[in-house]
């Protein structure tokens, strides 16, 4: 399954010849209590998303109490703002991309389910807290206000391990080229179904 995810990811990345310069989220309405979901669509050289999630613990996500947003709202992360990019696969077989800047004000995490040709994302500011000796990262989706929390540990070989709880498990993410990662994310979102 991991090899298939990589093949699909590489194939989708090659399908898009023009490298995008920014990831962009566009607001829409959010529904309440949909389990681990987000919607995304691509237009031109940008990536668009609207997120909706549920309550939980480590590896959890929560939805905001607001239920509507204008479809004209947008949020973007420029490649010039990104200082780190990682890619890997979860124990559940999803390909994961993580991008961010040094202070956490611009962060995005993207999931590709190649078997179902679907994707999920969260884009916005991130905060880091410690709980029982574990670093927890919480990304608040800029448009929906929904959050995703997962554990993060830096490994000696330059990779990071993220812990997304019982459903998705852990994933080891390796450092990746920022422009290639943004290009791959945009290609995936243009060629897969956004999960809502």
C-alpha cells in the first residue's frame, strides 16, 4: 500500500508541470461533527481547502462552533514563508505532507488516501505544548477554526515522528524539498477528491 501511495504521489506530481508558489485555502461552510474531514480543491496554481473535524485526544481534531463562512475567504501559505517540509506515510497507509515556518504562524498538514483518491488538510497557525513529556502540535485551520492535535518527536536522523492517535497511528516523516512538496500537494488536491 505504501508503494502504491508513493507511485500515485509521484505520478500526480509529474502530472503538474507548473510549480505553484503558494498553498491557498478558500473558506466555505463547515458542518459539525464530521469525523477527521476536510475539503480541498485546486484552481490554477493554488490549493484550496475547507476543514471540518471532531473531538478527541492526541491525534485529535475539534470543530468550531461556527457553521458558516464566506466562500470568498482565503488563506495562503507562500513557498517563501515555508522553512521546512516533510513527507511520509502513516501506519494506516495515508501519505502525509507537513509544511511550516520557524515560528509556527504558517503551517499545513495534508493527508492523501491514494486507495480512495481522497485528501484532507489543515492550514493555519500552530502552537506547541508539552503533555507528559511529549511535544504536541495543534494546528488551527485559519478559515474553519477547526483544530488538529498530534504528537511530534525529532529523530536523530533528521526525520520526525508524528503520533496521530489510535485511528491513524504514527508516521515517520523525512525532510523534503519545499517547492517539490508544495507542487505535490497542489497536484494531489487537483486530482483527488476532497473529503468533507
